[in-house]
C-alpha cells in the first residue's frame, strides 16, 4: 500500500503541492445538509457530513424541523462522528453542552462569550494544555440574535496554505513547541489555570491531521520573541482580517449549526430583542476527538 501523503511536513514539498492543488480545487464552502432525525441521520446525510468535514474541516447542517430541546439532538449527532470525549467547562451544564447566551456568569472575570460583544479570530480551547486540546467542535443556533451575531469561519488548512505559500519558514516557526504562551488565569488572587505554552500548528503522529491553536487577542497571547515568529503572527492576522474567499460569513438561523474540526472562527457583536424570550441562544460542544466517519 502507498504511504499516506505528508502534506504538513515542511520538508515534503511534493506531498504538500499535490494536497494543496486538490484542496484549492474545491469550492470555498460546503452547502447546508438537511437532517430530519439528528439522532439517526440517514446514511447519505451522514456520508455528506463526513465528506464535508474531511474536505473543509467543517460541515453545515440544518435540523428540519429544529428540535425543541437541541441538547440530545446535538449529542446524538456528534456520537455518529466519533465525538464522545466532551471538554468540561466552567459554565457547562451536566450534558457537557454549553448554552451561550447573554448572562451573568458570577465570576470576577468578564467572559466575553456570555456578553453581546464581538469575539475575534480563535480556535476553541487554545488556552488548554497540549494534552487537552480541542479537536472537534459543534456550534448550533437555537435562536438567532435580533441583529448581528454573525460568525466567520475559516478552515485552518487554508490558513496553513496561505502562510506556507508566502514563506515555509513561517510554518516552521509556528510549529515550534514554544511559539506562543497564554498567561495563567487568575481570579481573586487564585490561579485557576496555569500558563500554557505550545505551537500554533501541530500534526498528528501519523502526519495526516493538522491541528491549530490560535487567538488573535493581543492582550492574552505572548508570542515567542523571535523575528520569524513575529512575522508569521503578523501575516496570519493580516490574512484573517482580509477578504480571502475562503472566509465564510455565516448568520446561523434557528436549527442551523456547524460540525467542525475546531476551525478558526469569530463572532460579531449583537443586539437582542427587547423580549427576553427572544434572546440569542446558541449551543456549543467541545470535544477532545476530531470528527471521524
Ligand atoms: Fe469559539
């Protein structure tokens, strides 16, 4: 049997070029896949979701009709794609799914997800230690905001391609195990999470999966003090703030969601309707597993 391609090895240029050609030949975004029964999607729906996640690192789905209680539906759907090791979260309820809506989290720190403020480019769990990285993520809209609350998505494979095409040395810099540090999280003088140090891009031991750990926030990321790393970080930020055709703008409607290998994403600020029963409600699940067939 032929050896698998090693497109993420900075020294395997032929493998990279072959993979890159195929990747860029696909249209920039997948279409929504309608699912009638989230806990038992039919084989063709399952196949399309898996194929889109393999091609784009994300798939877009729409529950028809949207379930009254999305939590079992989302967990059921995830289970079909190997998503079982859910990440414990400070604010998660028992099901392991986090409801994201404007609320008082009762902590000193102001957690932006639970406000209506914008969130810049990041991958989820970038502050987790390297043994607990988030490889799979689902985001689902139960009720959209009255105004705003638009997500942008970018497959991290595309970010890798754009940087490697400009300077393969940037990829090497961003693969360094000390590329960036997240300082410790301290609340009320108590350290609730130690500092984490790690790479931006990392590759699975078999060379076939690329993982990305990233936050565009300047305040809580300490980049390695090295010219190549700083150049690479600046180029990455410029890419994400630009108008690359592979950046998807997405205002999810009720019943719509994203199944992903924790791709890069943002959220714009939003305004809720005056009636509290109509406020924006999203669900998010983070997994240590990637999406698999
Ligand atoms: Fe996120």
